[in-house]
C-alpha cells in the first residue's frame, strides 16, 4: 500500500466533521480510530470514556495476524470522537492509553 496524506489547517472555513461524515458525529471536533483486543473491549471503552473520549462505534474483525499472545483471535476498531479538547491533551491521553495495549 502506498499513498500520501496531507494535513491542512482549514479552521477558518472548514465544515465540522459532522458535516463531512454525516450526522452521527454530532458536535465532535476531533475523530480517531484505535485497534484493541476484543476480549477486553469493555475495559478499553471505559478507560477512553473516563479520559473524555466519546465512543461513536466499534467494529470487530478476525485478527489476520493469527492472534498475538494475550490478544485473542479478534480485534476491535474503536471510532472515537472528542469535542472541545485541545490536540495536545488528546495526544497525551492516547499515548498514556496505548502504553497499556499488548502491542504498543
């Protein structure tokens, strides 16, 4: 897989993420995805919510890597959103959160 990602600051005239992705994101101003082991999904979602993240949706899938030690054979993608939290705080929270993942 190859390609380019371009990050552009369009805060002056850009529509909200909800306007770009539909009405499911409400007033979110930051959106992201994390992959976590499905077997501990409740622990991970509770931890994220306690850090100020909203869980928009989850999607379970078979781990094509064959499962790593301690992670089980399914993984979950978590679509999270935040509103009104600065990016440095989000990054700090995610760094702390991901340090507890078995494949971080």
